[in-house]
C-alpha cells in the first residue's frame, strides 16, 4: 500500500506525535511521517522523532524577522519533504491566513476541548470552573481563526467530582491519542470531506461511537 506523506508540527513534549508515530508504524495505516518540525529547539517531541528514525528539524520563529518569513521557511520545508497534509500536534504558533490558504483543507489540528467551546489556552481549568459535565477533544481542519474549522471528530469524557486540572488533562490526552490517528485516517481515505463548511456526520466511522462513551477504554 502506498502511504500518504504527512508533516507534523510540534512545540512541546509530542505525546500526540508519538501516537501518530505508533499508528504510522502499522502496515495498514495510510500515512507515513515525512517530516517533523518543531518551532522550539528543546521540544521533547524532537527526541521522539529521532528515536523513531524520522527526519526532523527545528525552525524557530525567533530566527526570522517576521511571521511571513517564518511561515515561508515552514512551507518550503514541508514542500521539500513532499508532504500532502500538515498535522498540528501541540504546535503553539498561530498560522496566518496566507499559510492556511496555501494548505487549504490540508492542515488539521487537535484541541483538548469539545469545540466550539473552550477555544484557546488553559482549557481544563476553564472547563472545571464552568461546571460543564462533559469535556473531551476535537480534531478539525484548520482555519485562520484560532481553534476554528470544520470538525472531523470528537471524543468525550465525563467530568468527575474529584477531577482536578491534571486528572482531566490526562484523561483527555488519552482520548486525543486515540482520536487523532483515527481522524487522520478518515481524512486520507476521503471520509472527512467538507461540504458547505462542515464534515457531514454520515461520513463518521463506526469506531467513533466507541470514542464518545465517557471514559472509553
Ligand atoms: C495537546 O493537549 C493538544 O490537544 C494541544 O496541545 C497538547 C499537546 O500535547 N493542542 P503533546 O505535545 O502532543 O503531548
């Protein structure tokens, strides 16, 4: 089977990158990682890429005079690696409209909330403070607005009375690691097409059902 090449952008520990590395190692998974880029030289995820024998690179935004110049460097590296999709995995830079348009419908992101609720940072603290009963994670196509874009998949967990930020983050992260490869697969296989600004629900893979059970797994 010929695999679709993806580029993964990270800024930190890279646990979602690891989930993707593990998924890509399976013969029947449709993606292969062509390049890992971190905008931070000390990101833990770079070691994961190195350990997996993957091409990896630091492109630090601090080395460029402008956001455009930084994004040009990202763009060139991704093109040189011949990737078809850009997968954001804890990448902490906002991408401009120019970059997003260049890779239109080929950039995906994971966010640790049930979007469109709780966009932005400090999600779990805000979730606890708000009193919502359920939280989770979302994989979506990227649009220029932060944490915006057609939803590809979500996974849910119930907030427990004893939860604090840490326990909640850990439980959501576990869901993230299952949801991201599943959604990437759907995108590559053409099962997450955008129609009138959203991904129609009927394209949902049956396994998504398992991911919407609180505390699945
Ligand atoms: C994850 O919670 C992801 O949803 C968010 O940033 C975090 C990255 O964690 N966008 P990791 O670097 O993948 O471990």
